[in-house]
C-alpha cells in the first residue's frame, strides 16, 4: 500500500487559522470516516500541519 505524506504550510495570519479551526476539524473528522486520511497533526512550531493518506 502506498502512503502519501502531505505537508501543509499556513499562508495567512494565524488569527484566520484559529477562526477556521472548527470547520477544519469537522472536515478532518469526515475524511477519517471516509478513509481518506489515516493520520494528521500540527507542525511544531505551529506553521502548518502534516496529513497521511493511503
């Protein structure tokens, strides 16, 4: 099985990111339910995230 690593970098102000988090988290939940993602997490420092997809 192939695993894809997606590295996401924020391109807007962090305040905009925080405002969008509830909708983003709902989207993440739906991707897990559909089997689109197998893992996700924040980068440290908080400049983006990482997604693992089959």
